[in-house]
C-alpha cells in the first residue's frame, strides 16, 4: 500500500507540475539564442541567456517580452548595440525582485553599448516651442505626439549595465535608459542603470513616471530631462555617484517658460568621496541643477556628499541646489514653480548656488525648506539591486 501511494504522488508531480519542495526559475533549464535585426511581429523570450547583436529595433505593432531572470548580453567588439522600442511598439519586461532581467556587456566597461531607447506618442515641447524634434541618439527619429496616456509597455525589475556608448558618428551619446515622448500609460518600475558612460536615465518630453529607480556609478548625470517632461508620480529615486559623475539631477525645459511641474517624493542623491566630474574643466558637482526654465516639486529629499572639488589651484564648492541662469531664477524660482520641501542636506558645501554671481536666489516663502528628518528613498534590497555581490542601495 505504501508503494502504491508513493506512485500516485509521483504521478501527481509529473502531470501537474506540483512538488512538495520549493522550486524557482533556477530549476528550469534556461533558453539560449541570439536577438538581432528588426522585430516586426510579437515575440516572447522565455527565461534564458540571450545575445543581443547590433541595433535591434522593435517596430510598429510588435511587442517584445522578456520573462523573469533572463540575461541579455552584447559585445562591443561586434559593433554598435542597442535595443530600440519604436513608437507604436511595446517592450514588456517581467522581472521580479529575486529574478530581474539584466541587460549587460561582456567587457563590463562603461560606454560599451547603447542601452534601452524607448519612443512613445506623448507630447513634448522642444527648443523654440515646437511639438516635435529629431532624436539625439544617432537614429535621427522624429519624436513628439499627442497621446499623453500612451503606453510603450511595462518595464519591471530591469537592470541596464555599462551603457552610454557613442554610436554612429561618435558624437551621439546614449544613456542607460532613454525615453523619447513616452506616455503615462507606460510602467517604469524598479529599474537600475549601472555604470554607464552618460546619464543613467533621461526623459525627452513625455508624461511617463519613474518609480523605484537606482542610478549607480554613471559618468554624466544620474537623472536628466528636457523637452517639457511632465511625469507626475515619481518616487523612490536613488543616485549614488562613484569615480566619475556630474549632476545628481539635471533639469531643464528647453528654454520654454512652462507650468509642467513634474512631481517627486522620496529622493536620495549621494556622491562618494573622491568622485570627480566626467570631464576636467566642466565643474558639474551639484546635487540638483535647474536651467533653461526647468522646474518641479520635490519633497522628502536626502542630499549627501556634494562638497568641495579641487582642480588645479582652484577649489570649487558643491551645492545642493544650483540655479544656473537668471531666466530660470526669474520665471521658475520667483514664479513659485520650483518647490523643494523637507530637504536633509549633509556633507555639502552650499545649500543654494547660482551659475554666475550676477543674480541672487531668494525662494518665496515655503518653496524651499530643510529639515533633519527627511528619509529619502526607501527601496527593498534583492537580486535586482545587486551587482557582483555589491548592494547598490547605499
């Protein structure tokens, strides 16, 4: 009788997939394959280890899906590599906290590939007030649309490593994640940009929001936007700048006076001791820079480590907030379109600075407040935020 019962249990396991033991995706044999060329019909890549070769473009009408735990690797020796999601297509990444989807490059050298570039159909407002522009990623695509709620897919628990390569003519730079006119229907959650040679995340207009994001060790700005980006539900951003790095956040609105006012809660910006600007002579050492009519509403922010930097015989002072130009000061600061509340500032030389000594910044009452109780970003550790044994949540 005992043997008979054991046989029934075994059959149940085989035919139902059930087991008395805890199993995870690591017990499943990973798939392998190459991803290359244009993707014109919807395609799902099961859990596996894949090679991305060349500039892969997901074209109008197609959806590209990656399942949890997958690793997608490219090799700079094969030429330019990037994953491009064109307007009208979608990228769906179903990573989890314990099984993220990782895009990486074999050499592990910053600036080795183009990262993820996503296009949507949401509004932009570019230099000169126009509603469209040509992308600066070397692809020369036109971006800017009319559908603020457009969806370009969903990215969950996704890490991009060693991106920021200059493509094509050598003058165009790409970020870890580049979002062109991406709409608010797009989910961008638990994303990591790790050790790229340009910005960690950059928005070119659009209305998408970013939640639970880490920008770690990127050479230029940790977060950056322009062209009238309007994301309203941004929370839990962490930047940690090591070795090289410019601004924690660079904010501009392409010289258009505006009321777009993107909103943020729970932000942590840290700069490690010894971190230097990306390029000598470019003194970009501040936590948050506003320029060209940039604005926003920030609350519960921790800023740490933006202290002095010496180059040659001159010592420069880092600031928590820099207002770069007088026009931004006049229209955005004085117009109460920059709001910074509950800021905890430590190991930083100056609270507020200007790009020149030709004007004074005086925030209206209640528009800039500091405290000792701000907590900044709150993120859960796990495989999604761990690289080569290092926990990125610093």
